[in-house]
């Protein structure tokens, strides 16, 4: 016999995990060696001062402030990836129940509510997938990720001088040790995303095929379920196309990282 509270276990878990993904990573990352930072602004300030020291030293080793920020940011990404992955698994497990509820809806208000629930469910699942992928990337190459917190076009004169030297070296094709470290990590950053994007693309295509086969097994009289499964399969294929484009872009950047890194130090994303 099904326990009374079992019906609400997965939705409650999903809601708790959704909040945890947003609230907990910055706090939990501070538990590791070196502690944490008061807020993102304090982290950005530490990255800025650490980067100036790193570039002026000219070596591959990271100065204390920057190393602390990189380690913290790596932990942040690991925590966020784990929580987002748990959320994604929970949402996938909850999916059949959400679809079944949508199909059972009879009145117009019930159908509208069911459609909103399906849309919310799918949207959060897609967002969770994006968060997982992005945070695995950041965890593997945290230096490139945390450097993104710097305002390279900001008013800090020391940072402005350092970034100007970085731009000059990149434009001239020079590779001093510090720049070599940046380029190596930046390349890794995009190689990781290329692999992840490729795997996700294949996984989504397989999922779309499975959904299409599932639709073929649904009785033709059950038109609502057939339309819903078809819409999901189409949405999954669109998402696969999106990840395919992301994969191609990251392969291109990994093959020629210097122009993209130069673009970042010119103030690009």
C-alpha cells in the first residue's frame, strides 16, 4: 500500500534542491581549505588584485590571493554541479508523473494548469542541465572561470595596465609564462565544454528517438498523449541542436584560443 506522503516526496525534493542550487554553493564552498569570501564583490576584488600580482610576477605560479580565489571557485562549481545534477535526476524521475497528470486533465482550467506545470517542469529541467554542464566546465578549469569575475574595462589603473600588457602580448603572438598559463587553462575550459556539449548532444538525440518510439506505441485514440510526446521529442531535438552549436563553437575556440582570450581582455564575454 502506498504511503500517504510518498506522492509528495519527489516534488518536495525537487523544490528543496532548486532552492539549494541557488542558495548553498557559495556558502558550502567556504567550508574548504582557505575559507571563503563575504560575497561575490569581495571575491571579484581578490581576483583583480591577485591577477595584477600574477601578471607582474610573470611566472606560472598563482599568488596567494588568486590561488585562494581559484580554489574557492572550483569548490563552488563542484557543489553547484552536484546539487544541479541531483535536481535534474529528481525532475527526470518526476517526469512520467507530470505527463500522466497532464493527460488526465479534463476541464479547460485543469488543462491550462497542467500545461503550465509541464512547461515549468521542462524549463527547470533544461536549466538544471545547463547548470550541470557549465559548472563541470568551471570546476575543471576554475582559473578561466574566476577570471571572468574581473571587470577588465573598469577604473582600476593597475588592472588596466596589466590587461593592456596581456592584450599586447596576445596581439603580438608572444607567450610569456603567465600568459602561457592563462592560455592553457582557457584551452582546457573550452575543450571540456566541447566534450560535454558533444555528449549532451548525443544523449538528447537518443532521448528524442526514444520519445518518438514511445509515441508510436501509444494508441492512436489517445491523441493528447501522442501530441504531448511529439512536442517533447521536438523540444529535445531543438535543445540538441543548441548544444551542437555550443559544441562546434567550443571546438573552434579550443583550436585557436588566443583570439577569444584577446576578445575577453578587450571587454568581451
